[in-house]
């Protein structure tokens, strides 16, 4: 069990190092040597877990689809808001997450290892489908179409926000929800949704405080 725990930790350390290097340099410029130096592990340890730089990129993308920090809510639309807001809070602070966007927008990289977007579209579509069955969505809304638009918009907002460094991603994503929600949510639900810019930070703080008692929350 101790050996297994060490292996899990080593893999995580390698992924975090790879995420940081990919985030800073992009896929093409990143090197295994720099990832090894950043991780502080041997080449043998890295190749035990990952067969190539391409395999490392797939591993980083596999970490992108996460709902860690999101608690169940009475409203499924509120959970959808929380997913986007918690991610907006975490992404600028966690290179492993932001690297997934850098890899996804790399045209050559997409041909090699794909993107995290299809997984996000499917997940959000599922959330919105549940919201629809609960009567939270306006009758004309198609969950899959809305999910595709939202993932594209969220990604675009992050890219622009990253390029314009004075921009606050959490504020921008809150504004994105404020623009989208009136067009999809029934008025009675819309009036109760919390889309404040600090929503993600508050949820993440509550999650961090809960770890000591309850262990990690479920990730997708």
C-alpha cells in the first residue's frame, strides 16, 4: 500500500511539472528534460508512468475535467454555475489546469492528443439535461447546443483574460453567466442563482476546509 501511494504521488508530481512546463512554453517547446528537472524525478520514474511527451500531454488533459470543490445544490443550474466559477478561481492558480487550455488550442497538438473540450461539453450537457427535467430551463433550450456554446465562450474568455493580464477571470466568467442565464433559465430559478465573482473562491474555501474531516470530494 505504501508503494502504491508513492507511485500515485510520483505520477501526480510528474503531471504537475508537465502542466507547468506546457503552460509556460506550449507543447512544441516543452522538453522531457525540463519536465524531469521540474518534477525532481528520474527518467526511469517518468517513463514508468508515461511513455512519451505526447502521453504526458494526454495525462494533463485527463486532469482537466474536474468538479473538485463543487458541492451538490438544490438547483442544478447553480451547480453548473459553481463548476464554471470554481474552475475560474482555480485555473489561474493551478498550472495543471491552465495547461489543458494551452494544449487544446495548439493546432498540431490537437491532431496528436485531442482536447478536453468534448468531455466538458458532454458533462455540461448532462448537467443542463437534469436542469431541464427539473423545470429549470426555458422550454426551447437544447442542452447540448447550450453546452457547446458555453464551453466555447468560457474558453475564449479565459484566453482573452490571460492575454490581457489586468483582467480578472472570475469577474469575466461571472459576467458570462449573467449574460447567458437570462436566455436559458426560468425566472423563478434565475432570481435565486448566485453568480457573484467570488462564488468560486467561497466554494473552493469550503471544500478545502472540509478535506480534514471528509476527505477529497468526488471528481469527474
